[in-house]
């Protein structure tokens, strides 16, 4: 995926990944959304922004936006490295 390939070879046959990624995104997106909803119930509801980071950030955007239509959903330019950069910045500030 990071190399820009949209298919893989399985037993000599080329298999397109898009339908599998879409299905996985919906399934995992629902799980992530439910976890966020549960967290917001215990943490409060004063949020107006969701920042999606990590390698799968783009896969969950639609589910998060659908579950929280009033919130702004954003991702950094390179979400794959966002967690590492954040931890590095935090470490440098200590």
C-alpha cells in the first residue's frame, strides 16, 4: 500500500485489495467509532476536532465523520509518522 500498489499475488493470481480494504475499513471503523463514543461518554463532550493519526488514519475517516458530523476531522500530511513525531517532540520537551 505504501509503495502505491493496489494488488498482490495470491497463488499466482493478481488480487485487487480495494474491496477487502473497504470491508475492513467499515468493520474496524465501526469498532473505532464505538470506542470513541464510549470514551466521550466518560471524558466529556467538549470536543470540536478529531485528529486521525497512524498508518490506518485514512481508512477510518468516513466512519468517524459519519458518527460525529458536527466535528471537524483532520489528519496530518503524513499520518503514518505522526505518533512517532509526537512522542519525539514530547521527549525533547522534557
